[in-house]
C-alpha cells in the first residue's frame, strides 16, 4: 500500500498519508488540487453512461444507480476509490499486484468509523487529526506492507 | 461489555402505553411500571460498545459546548457519573449472593468492593491495581489504576487539551459509590500514559480517591481486627 487520501462530501481533502518510502512527495497545495480534481472527475463519470436504463418501479430489478470511477490502473500503481453512502471518498494507492484491496479498504473504513466518528473532538468534514486513528492505521498498514 | 445501568425498559413501556387524553404520566396498559421489573433481570445483559461510544461522545461534546475550561469539563462529567454511582451501589449490593451481602464498613473493604465488583459490572474485568498513597502529607489518598479505560478507547484528545481525561465520568461513578456507602470522597482521574511503564499502556489512568477528614478520623476509631 502506497498512500491513502480521504475526501469529504464537498470535495475537500481531509486526510492524506504515505506509507511507503521513495514516493514522490507533493506539496500540500498539490494534494488539495488533486483531491478537488478527483472529486470533480468522479462526479462527471457518474453521469456518463451510454444507455438509458429502462425505468422500472420494482426495487429489486432496478439496476444500481451508476457510480463514478472506481479503479484506475497504470503500470506503476493502482488507485481504488471507495465512496461511502455519505459521500466520503477513500482513495487507496497500492501496487498493481496487491491482492485483497477490497478487504483492506473495508478494514480502513472500519477503523475510520471507530476512531474518527466516535471521537467527540472531531468535527465532521474537517481535516482528521485523531491520534487513535493514526496509531491504528499506521500499525495495520505497516504490518501489511512488511508481509 | 458488561451491562450498563442506562435504562432500556423505558422505551419498551412507552411503546405499550396508549395515548390518554389527560396530561400527566402515562402508564402502560398492563399496569406494569419499571418498578415492577425484577432487579436481577438485567444482570447478564450486555450493551454494544459502539452505542455506548456514540452516547458518551455526545455527552462529552454537550459538556464541551457549555463550559469554559478543562477543569469544568471534567467536573461536568463527574457530576454526570455521580447519580449512577449512587444507584449502582445499592443494586450491586442487592445482587450479591445472600451469604456475602455485607455493606463495606471500612475503607479497605469499600475499595475492594469498587475494584472488584463495580469494575467487573461495568467493564467485565477487575481494576488493575489499588494503592495507598505513600505521601506522608496525604495519608488519606488511595489510587485505583486502570491500564485501559473502556470509556476512553475511541477518544483521541487533541493536543491543546491533553490534560483532559474523559474517565472523569468513571471517577464520578466511583465518587457516587463512595458517597452512597457513607464515605464522602473526591475522586479525580489522571492519565499517566507517558512514563516508563506508561509506554506499554498509553491510556493508563489513575483514579485518585481522597476521603474527607471525618472519614479518616472515624477509621482511626475503629478497632483493628
């Protein structure tokens, strides 16, 4: 796992961290721009679909509403985007052959739900500065990276 | 997690009650109020840690909006825990097996009651250590230490407030138990997370129990047996 970025509902960057050495370090403004761009692109791709789904009233057969970009693969890295029901997006940068990205994403989301949401000192949609979250996230991903 | 004394029965009774046209207390249709419930019924009930965490987080933010300082915030949490302690004391004494149902009559017995029975009821494990203060100026201070208080598990205190310890709520519960037993005391929570032994348990908390003067005097009159 190379890096994690969390984007809030409005498209602003709320968390960014690298977990591997040797990555290109961007400056904080660039990360903010990256988050905003991704948010926009994700929104556009949500609307882009060639076929009109037939309107059906039955909830079980209606196809899922289209979502935006989920995976972006290049030869050096793979970017997976997990968007929650509340509009928060988790972007995970991993190496292309990393298996089980879904499970890792699920575990990060669980840690987020525990240490960020249950913290009374965290204000919603603001940058994440929770010590418990950092400690556990780093612990989990360091173990994963060293395997 | 062991059962918490937050009353789940009120919701059930309210849903059974019918709308009466007069104002005032509504009683459920079968005439059973919460006072009819047997006391042992919720003995082994458990509560999810997540629900407690959300509730406690909200308690902390509620208090934070109304106070001006850290001391005041801890005092508020303390005051919120106090009535719980009073009621828990009676309930736990009632629930003990009949042969051993004795009210603690001296300080050591009271502290042992707190560190084993109360802690086991709240957190499913006994407290980690009980110590008497070795400071000759304050012979009436006792310390209960807990390596990892359950209530603090999901809370990360920001750097500007790092003297705050939300275990002040648990300190309030302990204070309520002491007051209910007739040993008035002041209980405060202190975090000793950073130290040689603190590194292993970064959330280690010490509850300082300071009994009042009359309690210490009374204790001196008791025969030593």
